[in-house]
């Protein structure tokens, strides 16, 4: 995700804080997190349906993620971490760009919600993901995306970059009904690993 830098001013007049609950009972959630959103920003400062689905997947499989090094990079995330009193190391990452920071990353899990939306950027994204997967044996890329035009391009790029699909789920298949009822679309969750 493109980094807006630690010291960039937030445009407060368009800023809202949304709360996201986890657990089967929406009235008595087991866990809740606050997210800063800003409607004036492009893309990154809005909670997209794909991120709600990916967050639910992470919640339901939370033991798997416990203590793991995870990549889901956001500039805004520093403020979200402060807001939720979480200690996280947050850094920027641009797909297809090999600056020094990427070489030190050895994630066990790479998370990307709604990062497969602009087909001209797919190759750069897969290049970065493949590098990270190679740099960290046994790691996995988990992403959710709107399946607007079938899987053909994604399948083609997985073959091209030596990757394989480990799991493919309908994003609505594991959502509690109180979340599914406010979302729409054909959203898929895929787990991708190295084909070796
Ligand atoms: C649709 S938003 C999804 C944001 C968030 N993951 C969510 O689900 O709410 C797509 C994100 O991809 C990021 N992005 C687009 N092109 C990028 C690139 N070349 N390198 C890094 N991030 C990029 C954008 O900055 C944006 O945050």
C-alpha cells in the first residue's frame, strides 16, 4: 500500500471513525476495532467491502495469525494503531519497487484487501508478492478481491510468477449474517503460495 508518511496532516474535516465488531453476536461483540476514514482521500482511507471480509477471515482464524509477522501496510495505520492502543511497526511498500526496506521483510503472512482492482498494476503487485514469498519460506499471500472479470488474468499471473492457489473461498461463505446483509458483490478470498 502506498505510504502517506508519518507526518502528513490528516484532512480532519472529512475524517470519521468507524467501529468494526467481531463475534457471532453483533450486539455483544467479542472484539471491536476503530478505523479512521477520510472520504477526501483516494482508495486507502476507506473501509472497502473486501477488507471487511478479509478482517472477518483473520478474526475467525486468529490463532493462525497470533504472533505472526504480517504485511498489510498503510500510512493511516499508524494513527489507527494509536487509536486502538496497538504497538505495530508500520512501513510503506510500493508494488514493483525494490527499496531497501523490502529486503528486511520476512513475513509469514501477506494480507491485501482489494488490491486486485486495477489490472495494469497486477504485475507489479505479483512481483512484490513473489519476492516476499521467496524471501520467507512457507509464507502465504491472502487477499480478497471483487471477481469482476473472472479469474483468468489472476490465474495467468500466478503461472507466470510461479505461484499457486492454495485455497479459494466465496467471501460471503464465512461472514456472519449481520455483516453479509450490508455487503454486496462477488467477492473472493484466495490464499496464494509458491508453486514449489
Ligand atoms: C481499494 S484500496 C484497498 C485499501 C484497503 N486494503 C481496504 O481494503 O480498505 C487499494 C489500495 O491499493 C494501494 N495501491 C495501489 N497501487 C499501489 C502500488 N503500486 N503500490 C502500493 N500500493 C498500491 C492503494 O494505495 C490503496 O490503498
